[in-house]
């Protein structure tokens, strides 16, 4: 999962944004700095979507030459789980019941930076009747 970035350059530095997730902003002294910081900004914005129970938008296709932020597979799986729960009307308490785990453990799944085991996300998706398919892209 790759989110495209918009970059605004002026004499004070570079502002990075994401057209798909308008809550995301990062700044840097250079383009490289702004792109590095963009991941942290995107991770924080995604947590806002998780906390507010809003679907995380899918990334749009970047135009040729546009910079992107790569989302690690674990966070991408959490996003898909979150969106599927919303689509099915499943709340975190119900997910905890289905997985037979304590509600605080479900809360940790939806912390973008938490190192949730991938198998936990797979089990959560399975409890919703879904599964993950993995492929390699260039």
C-alpha cells in the first residue's frame, strides 16, 4: 500500500501532504526530510481514522514521478481490518468476544505503531469471514 504525496516547496522548507488523507501533513528542510517525516504524519492520521471509527481511504494511484509513502504490510492489514469491521458494523468489543481476548488487546491492534503479531490480524479478519492474500509488486 503506497499513498501519494503532494509537496509544497518554499524558502522555509517543504510541506508534504496526502491527497487521500487530508489530515496528514509533514514538514522538512528538504524534500528528502519531508518524505521521511511523511510516514510519521500518515501513521498519526491513520490513528485518527481508527479512533473516530471512520474508514481509512484507499490510496489513489500516484502519477508518474510522484513521491509516495509505503505502508508496511502489518499497518496495511490493520487498515483493511478496521475498514472491514466498519463495513460489517462490528465493534471492538464484539471482535474481542470473537477472538476470545481481552478488550484492551483489541485496542492495541488499532495502534498504528504497535507491533501486533500478523497472525492476530489474520485471525481477526478470519472472524469476519475474510482472509489476506499476499503478492509481490514491482
